[in-house]
């Protein structure tokens, strides 16, 4: 392939063609006006604008500047054969002469007469050894050579390319095709950039929403804790008032006893001054000395405040708060949406599955008489009529008996075999919650046991198609989240049910 050189000063970086109405950006790089205007328009959805040449970033759409100077000066070459200054239209490398339109019509059309754009000097187009036109390209040495160099010179018997108008046209076609492929690749990359930008903006909105939700939840918890705090402090104040009132009552009683003792002391001091024995004994006998000494009722403890009721109250309130918080978190996590309209497709039902009112399916030992069709299972399954191709969907199922599985399955799940690997949850095309004496979830035969002590056998199923999540809930009080599968759904899904002997399922309204 002949070498191709693009003059960066004369060609637009975007379209790779000579400039049309040339303009430039602030960084100094030049483009066609239409090319750069279209490029900046495509960048309008992003936060920054970039120069397609150097990648310099601009926070705002950069102004388009006109170029004041000329990009190049056109060389005027006179015709070799005209007396006056008639401009030449072509230069013949073989004749080493420039030709005007008149002499060009009379010029030889032989292949060796190579015509190029008019030039005053053609030395760079001739071989410095043989002074012949460079009409070949040696691919072994990557140099341009003349015919004598190839036929008998140092490049004899080398791999060469003939330079003629056809080779140029072919190279131009190849180059244009290559440029078109590059443009398509650039458009793909731009589309990926735009997609990433949209994804980033959506992610930021989602993060902001989650942050607001978390902040609101924390603020609610803080408000409830503040209420609990005030409630306990109020109880502390009540206990404080009761303790103070009790202490005040004791102080009053003690003050009365103190005054009584003061009176008795005075009476005793007066007795000490009586010298008549008869009078002394009469007064002593008339004085009440009971309760003066060793009065157990007069012993008062200063520690009347009992913190035990406060601790019990705080512990009880915190337990209630924790229980309420857990219930609220489960309630917030539970899907807040209407139930989807789910009905059973009798065309898919196994012959030992009895369908009633399109919402109840039960196992029966008596085979039902049904017409064979491609949709019908040979294993004990039944699917929903509706398909899930997008969106969020929620439904509830009540289960009776054991050996039962509920979940979802692709529309291409295997139906014409009774092998165990065709059962929902045992293959890549289905996801299931198994209900037996215990609970378990299964996909591609990978089983996870779920311990539960609740006898409730009503379950909620929440499908988020685009998000790739399938969640199972046990509808006890409070509602319990059992498990969430995370994957990428690639085909339409159906609600799917497997019924073992003695089992029954009902899709709740």
C-alpha cells in the first residue's frame, strides 16, 4: 500500500479533508466550521467540552474563533511554452514542463508522461541517481524509486508497487473506507460515553434518594429516642418528687420528736431541783418516759430514692423500641405495590394437577383427561398464563401440604421430561422456594436452607425484572424476609409451581 500523508495545517482533524470555512478553538486547533459545531453539539449532554485534537477540557461551550491568516499560499506556475505569463494547469514530470490548458490538449497521453498539479520544481519527484520520474515504491526498503532502479538498479527483483492514477484511486477508496470505519468507531465510543454519563447521573440520583431515605430514617429514630429519653427523665422526676415528699414527712416527724424531747429534758431538769423525796417521786411517776430511749421508729434512712423502677422502665422501653424498629424495617423493605393479576395456565398443567377457578392447583392421584400439547409438562408443574418481560410484580401464595415449590421459570424450561433436574430450582432456567417440613431456596440445584419456627405457610414473591432480583417473604407477623436471588434475567418469566403428593397452592387475591 502506498504511503499516505495528511498535511495537518491544511486538513480538518475531524473530517480529514481540506478546510471548509476554517475556524479554531481557544486552544488554537483548527477545524471546519460545520465539523466542530456538530462535534460540540454532540458533547452538549456532558458536563465538559473537549477539543477533538488535544483533548483540552472546557467547562462551558468554547467560542468558535475565525482564523485571520491564510492557511496557505497558492503557487502560480507559468506555462513553459507560452510567451506571456499564462498559468499552467498541470506539470509533466516526464517532460519536466508545465502546461497551460491550450498546450495540455496537445500533450502526449502516454503512461510515462505523468501529470501532477503545477509546480515550479519537480526535483523531489525524480530519482537522484537516474533523474527519472519516481513511478514505483519498493516495499522492502520503503522508498520511492524509478523504473531503472527497479529494472536494473539496486532494487532489482524487489517487491514494488506501480504508482499510477489507478493505484491512487484505489488507495483513496481504501482510505475513505478506513476513515468511515474510524468515524463509526468514534460514534460507538461517543454512544458509550453518553450511556456512561446517563448511567452516572441515574446512579447519582439513586444515591441521593438513598441518602435522603437514610437521613429520614435516622431522624425518625432520633425523634423516637428523644421521646423515650424524655419519658424516662419524667419518671426520674416523679421518683425524685416522691422521695423528697417522703423525706419531708420524716423531717416533720423527727422535728416533732425533737420538740417533745426538749420538753421532757426541761421537765427532768426541774425534777433535779426538787429536794422533797415525796414530791420528787410523785413527779417522776407522773412523767412519761416511754419511747425516749431505743425508739426504732425514729431511725430514718437518708437513702429513700430507689433507682430499680427506673432501670426496669428503661429496659422495658428499649426492648419495645427495638422490637418496633425491627418491625418497621421489615415493613419498609416489603414491596409497597398492588398484587399482580396471576392466573394458572391449564395448558401447562401436568395431568395429576387439578386446577380450580384458575387460582388453585392441587395434586390428585386421578389423572385428568387433557389434550396433549407442546406447552404441557410431563412433570408435576403448572405455570402462570402471564409472562414477565419487564417491570416489578408481586403476588402471594398460600400452601397446604408438603413437597411443594413456588417461584419463577423461563418460558423455555424443559417440559417433556420427568427427571429431577426438570423441577423448578434444579436447573439454570428457574428459581424456587421449597416448602417441606422446613424451608429452602434453590437455583441450578444449589440449595440454601432457611430456618423458621413459624407455622405460617403463606408467602409473598416480589420480582424486579430490570434490577434482576427475586425476593421471597413469609407473611407472618411481623413479615419476614426469607431470601433474595440476584441475577440478570434474559428471557420472559412465568410464575411457576411444583406440587408433590398431598399438596395444594392458592394464589391469593
